[in-house]
């Protein structure tokens, strides 16, 4: 299909990407295993996972920088397993900006087009338009050494834009920037996708970036896809312990528990200290005595015990002004129980806190790590 980007003169093709049974091995080491994924035309999709999970390798197979060992890869209607990178209709932006230090920004952006012997007036039109989109028109005569990290990254993106690719690929493009600039550049990427309306695939280990930018997130672990969904789908309905622990900041608290009773609308579990906790989950297939894991997000813990009462002793406090984090000793938690309390809270090391969490804010996982279906409140589901 053809889309119109920031202005009517900026027309280009966009494409979906389909991976079927894709695997990648280096000798006996299997890096990707049976990856099946449909990336929709015009979608912003983010690959996320811990170091070594295979997310960058997956991106490089789409780019053609790594050969696929098994399976099929299609970009648009074309099977591209054996198509060279330059002929796949993609453009890739790397973690290192890879700019030519002896060239000014204009020439850095124009270089690939010049190699393809494109007419000078067409090159100028494309470079000027990409610079306008990125807000760097006034910097085109400067060299990379004269720029900030964020400006250099914009040039690297501009070099991709002028190629008018069907698919943009980004490999951890913000990892070299400081915290404040990363926040700003997240906004820039979101705006760029809105302006260009093209397919973008973005790799990061930062789940905040993933939650901020993605139409859908692909969570990977050990070369396999754990779950695919919108940011809120993954936050509210993780399929398993891995996804639940990876999505959300600070991470979810996991507490060892034992099933007391279960029904189609609620489970009651017993914690190691004997406390009973009710969870709004579908647990009709669970048996009394089953080992389970209770999941509670730090932001869902309150100072009002209510239905579920937890008693914990504070070991460390972080006061950040708008929020206070209390880290507490609690039986059944591998590390401290993390509590996110709104505002400045008069809590000190050694204090004993009475805490609560509503049943519809609880997550529950069986002994294999699979999530019980949550019955969330209406406003959360929306």
C-alpha cells in the first residue's frame, strides 16, 4: 500500500512483515526457536527482553544481516530469505550512529543516495525534507563532532528516512544517551512514527521504552516469544511469571503461597506467615494445597489493609517527592517486598507497616508459572 507522510509530496510504500517458524543457530547453539509473528502494515512493534534473549538477532535476520537457519520471512508479499539486505526495502538505525566523521550532516544523509546515482535535485529534496521532519535543517553544514548525542541520532534516523524504506529497523537506538535525553527521544520516535505512518520495528532492553512507544510488544526469552500484545494487555494480563516480572517498573513482587480454595471468580491463598489473601482470578481448576505464586505490583499496595491484610517490616526507604518506595522484609519473598506509596510518607527503617491490596489487583500463577485469568475491574480493563 502507499501512505502519505508529513506532507503530500512524501509518498512511499509500507509493508507488513511475517515470520513463520523462524529459527537461527550458530553451530549447535540455537539462538532463535520457532518464531511465528505477524507485524502489521504501519505498526510500531517493539522487541523487548533481557540481554541474550535473541531480540537483536531477530532484528538482524529481518534486516538480512544474519541468515535464517529455518523458517520463512516475508516482507510484504515477497519471500526474502535469500534477498540481500539492500534489496529488502528496509532501513536500519544502529546503537552506534555510524556517521562519517569527515562529512557534514547533509553529506552523511545524502551519501547512500549518491552511491545509487540519484539526481542531485531529488537528493536535495529528500535530504531537506527529512531534515525538516527531524528539526535539524539548521545543522546540515556541521560535522558529527559538533553535535550532541541526540542530534547525531537524528542524523542517523534521517539517513534512513531519505531511503523511503518499507520498514524501519531500530537496534537499541537510545542506549548511548543520558536519562533526560532518552525521555525526550522517546517522544521524538513516537512523533516520527505518527508523521511517517510506516512500519517500525524497535529493539530495546528498557521496558519503559517499550511501554511508551509500542503498538504491540514482543517479549522474548531464550530465543522464544513469551507473549505478544499491547502494553496494557501485557501489564494487566501477563501469560506467565516471566512476562509479569519483566513488564512494569518497579518490578512485580512475587510471594510464595498455597491454594486454600478456588472458584470461577476467586481464589483464596495462604502465605507463609499464615495470612489469607483473596484474588479475583478464575481458579476453578486449582486444588487445595497446590503451590502457587502471588503477584502484587508495588503501585497496587496501599496503607489501607481492607480485605487483604499484609504486615511487613521496613528495611529501606526511598523518598522521591512525588512517590515513596518502602522496601520491606516479608516471608515468602526472595528479595524485599517493594511498596510504592504516593507522595511523601512518614516511614522509616524498622517501622512495621499494615498494608493491603484489593483482590482485583492480585495476580496468581501456578507451579509451572502460568497465570490464572484475572477478572479485572472495569476501569482497568478499559
